[in-house]
């Protein structure tokens, strides 16, 4: 009889354990979004490490036609993608075909969805909850 577990204590312990698991999942969700999508030290498209102050060799400044943090190669591809949408583009890059255009379109759409998620009331609520628990 000495090993009788108090039911209330057990329920309280289980409740606290579940709350801690949920809190860790919330923190992980926020970490993944910011570490994976907003790292200042990697190209947003290919993931290669870059200098956050990346500069174009020709102009000495970041290519403002590319609204994302790109390495030099992805920046050039993005500009060619935009040019091809307007009927231009580099004709020597024959591999920039319809499938390539679709990859870029889907990637840009994905970026828009991520931005909408970060601005959603639910994500904002999650951030607020985490801020209050610290």
C-alpha cells in the first residue's frame, strides 16, 4: 500500500508534461521558420552560404532587381527569369525552358505563402504566447 500513486498528482504531472511538450513544439515551429527561411547568411533559393552584404561586381551594389537574398548565380537567374516573362532573356541559356520557368514561378509563389504565414493572426498569436512565457 506504500506505493499508492495519488491520482491528482499523476494527473497534474501528466498535464505539466503535455504542456511542456506543446511549448517545445511551439518554439521549434518558430525556430524552423526563422532559421530556414530568413537566414541572412545563405542564398534564399539554393541555400549556399553568402556574404549578407553581397555586392555585384559590376555596380558595387546589390542588384535591386532581385528582391531576395541571392548568391550571384541565383541573382542572375532571377533577372533572366523576369526578363523572360517580358519576352526577353538570354537566348544562349537554352536550358532556361518552360520547366525552368515553372520552377521559378513555384519558388516565388512559395515565398509569398511563407510571407502570408508569417503575417497570419495564428502565427502572430504563437509569437505572442512565446513572448509572454519568457
